[in-house]
């Protein structure tokens, strides 16, 4: 199961890929998650910013980096060498992932501001997380023939989530409808200062796996 979490690094921002109260995406007056995300640009969306994870067996040379920024939209490129057959099948099942031998790569676009993170698809915008979100807030759209839905399930009021050597407040957003083989849902975990701090994969067999995300910059 450890291997599964790294291949999802190629996905989570389209999932991605980053970001009191905690909140992540969605404009000041946007409850649907479909309007362009407001807020000042975050250092996490600047060209050259990187996101890191621990490399498990079967996945190596992984790289996640912001390669361009234009009109408030960051382009994020992911790439990795995959030698595990199961993970490679997962990569091949994703329509926007390019596979060449044992190399997998994907490019995705986001609005990354001090308000949070938002996916930018051909079909439109869809909030991943809003730092001002409330439990029950839901963002959804039709994509690839199914309903992609993101729902806020937890907004912590106390420092309780273990991140590095300390505890932080977090927002949890569960996503369904991506149709990844073996995965029932994806849980994004974010913080207003450190951005996307974790992704929790929920598998169809009932097991789960946590992935810690470490950004090379923080929100000021």
C-alpha cells in the first residue's frame, strides 16, 4: 500500500498539488467553488516552487514543480520513474497522464492563492480547498463522464494534526468521482500557512494510506 501513495502524487493536484482559520480554494463570494479563486498570489504558485514527498520502493526520480505562471494560473508538472506494475496500471488509467516506458508524467493547472487552491480544467474551475470553508461546503462538476465532487468534512479549531515536529490546524476535503482503479475516495488535508500538507487515500478494500506533502515555500 505504501507504493500506491506515490503514484497519486502524479494525481493529487488534479486531483495536486501547496494551499486562524484554515481555508483553501474559492473566491470571497463563491460558495459553488466554480468562480475564479480570489486572494493574493501565494508563493506556492510561483515559478520554480516545488513539492516533495518521501520516495517509496517502486517509484523514483519524482519531481513536482511549478513551471509557469500566467493570468493567475500556475502550471504544475509532475514526473516519476515507476517500476511497480500495479502503479503503472494506475497511471495508465488516468487520461491526462503520459506514459513512456517506465516514465510517467502529467501537467495540470491551478489557481494557488492565499485563499487556497483551485483546479483549472478545460470544463472550468473547481475548488480543491478554501481556507475559509465550513464543514459541509461542496464543490462539484461533470468531468470525464462522471460527477467530480469535493466536500469539506472537517475544519479543526485546535492544533491537533501532526506535521513534522508540531501540531497544526487543518481542513479536510474528500473527493469522489475520479474513477482511479482501487481508490474509493481521496482526502485532501490543508493548512493556511503550509498549504497542502497531506493526502489520504481511501482504497476500495477499506484500507487507507497517508501521504505527507512538503512545500518549498509557505504562505506569509
